[in-house]
């Protein structure tokens, strides 16, 4: 798959803009859970595919690519981080406050790169489209579950927001519900890619059976 220079530059510009804006937003984590979640999703679901698109086939030559693009590594890191983000109360308050700001931004970017590398044709290791569709659905499931929990929970799950009126004068619980919607929406591109590969796999299986 050949990618034009103009498209690569546009993708790189978009990736850098998304990363810079997200990191700036994470420097003030208590502004709003909505803005906090949007920043994490920008690093996890917007910047990674743009960076990989900008790199193109060069991404295959990345150091340690034998494990960097391993599907099991990507699934473990992405799913584990999705769960960790949803339950900061398992950590001590000091560690949670330190981790759930700029450091977690780097982890989100890394996990997104690992997973989206399985989507891109030049870095994916799962050759079967049907298997890849199932893999992406499974990988995206923890994030979707977390989003639904945030949207439907009857109490505030993130302790720092308990007694805080957030941006736009939102009560903390409403802020959390909207944050869940932001996370749910951010997961749609992966779901679309899973559906795409499912359709492609079914078409390929149909053509093979017809021959």
C-alpha cells in the first residue's frame, strides 16, 4: 500500500496536534473528567493511527518489532490499561494522583500504537481478516465496558472529582456520565475496522468456496 507524501505529512501534523493538545490538557487533570477522558482518547485512538499512517512501511523496521507488533502483547497492554484507568482506587491516593496525569498519557499512546499496528496492513501480524475482526472486537471490549460503567454508574468512581464542580458547572456524576460517552464514541473507529475486516473476510471465504 503506497501512501503519498502529502498524506503522510497531513497525518503527522494531525498526530502531533492531537498529542500536543492532549498532553497540555492532562497537565490540569482536575478541570473535568470529560476533558481528561477526551485527552486520553486522543492519545489512545486518534494519534496512534495517524502516526502509523505517517510512518507507512517504515514502521515495520522499528527496533524490537518482533515483540512490538505481537498481537498478544498489544491485547494485554491495551486491555490491562483500559481496566486500570477505570479503577484508580486500587492504587494509593498519592500514586494514583501521580500516575493519572502526564505519565498515563504516555502509556495510552503506547497502548494505542500497539493495537493500531494490528489494524494497519503494513504492520499487522494476524493475516486472516476474520481472525483480525474477532481480535479487534475482543481488544476493544474492556474499553467499551468501562465506558458503559461510567455512563450508568450511580456514584462518582474517581475520588478526586467527588467534591468538585467541574468545567461548565457540571456536577461530578454528570461529568462522569459524559466522560463515558466520550470514551464510547472514541471506541467506534476500532469497531468500524473490526466490521470492515469481518466483511472482507466473509467475502474472501465466499470467493474461495465459489472456486
